C-alpha cells in the first residue's frame, strides 16, 4: 500500500507547479495559488503515508522523479514547452535513476 501512496503523492506533486502556472495570469491568480496549495498539502500527506514503510531517500527520489517527469510532460503537451531530444533524454535519466533506487 505504501507504494500506491507514493505514486499518488508523485502524481499530486504535478499539480502544484501547474497551479503556479495558472496563477501567472492576473484573472486566475488566486485560483492557481489555491490549487497549488491544495496539491502541495495532498502530495505531502501521501508522501508522509508512504514513508512509513519506504526509506526516506527512496520515497523522496520517487516522489520528485514522478513530479519532475510529469510536470515536464504537462509542460510539453499543454503549455507548449520545448520538446527536444536532449530534454526527453534528461527526463529518461531521471526516471531510470528512480527505477534503480526502487529495484536496489
């Protein structure tokens, strides 16, 4: 169950940078800030649950890895961020590093 909590925490981690992106527009500033705070709290709560049975360093690396890779994909797919081979390769390195921690 701890790994499920950790995956949920990682996906929720994607929400707060998106909230901050939404907050950049003056007309959606408070909505975006509110979403960011809600996602931060929810993500932190599920990370806390996961760390009961998963080592702290592993949990944190997986949490940030899912958040970083997911935020990158949202940026590319929704916000038109650059999508070069080098950027995708960098994200693949993050994901492979997280997988190495999981399996070792």
